[in-house]
């Protein structure tokens, strides 16, 4: 009898978890990226920072953006501008990367290079406490 209850409970919990995760991602803006951007750079605005303390600053529980790369891209560049000390955490098929501002990128977090097909969760965080406006630029043009 306990096995039967367990076999009923586990699949139900799994289904509910998947539905709730899909609901959270459904609230996150999805941007489809292919070899031809509608505009270059593609500019997205939002609010950086959050309540989750990570090794990449203060972030939110859900991604700021989800990039759906629909075909391999030889070059794509993401750049964040904002107040405070913005950070960019990217979780995708190639791994999880924290990008901080540096002198090379004019003190703006920036990641560029080859991008494979897949979904990339982009969290725009901040090393400073509080929330700040940010601008995320997505470009296929090399500097």
C-alpha cells in the first residue's frame, strides 16, 4: 500500500514541478536569435539586481531574459549598461558564466564569441545593493 501511494505521489510531484517551472519561464521574455537580428543592436531594457546573493552579484530567482539561439552563430555579443555595478550571469548549453565589468569592455559586462543552438538564461544582476535600470545590447557586429 505504501508503494502504491509513493508511485502516485512521485509522478504527481514531478508533473507539478514541471508545470510550475514552465509557468516561471513563461513570465520571462524570450528573444529568438538567428543569423539575422531584426535590428542590430537589439536593445532590451529592464531592472537589475535582486534578492538572491550569488557569486555574480545580487540576482533574481528567474532570468531577466531567455535567449533562444535557433542556429549556431559564429559571433554574438551581449553588453550590459546600467547604474550601480551591473553583472551578467549566463546559463546555457556551454555552461554557466559570470561576466563582470572590466577595463577592456569600458566597465560594461560583455560576453562575445561563438554561440551554439539552445536556450540561454540571462540574469542581469548587480554587485551594489538595490535595483537599477539596465540596457542589454545584443549584436552580431564585431567591435
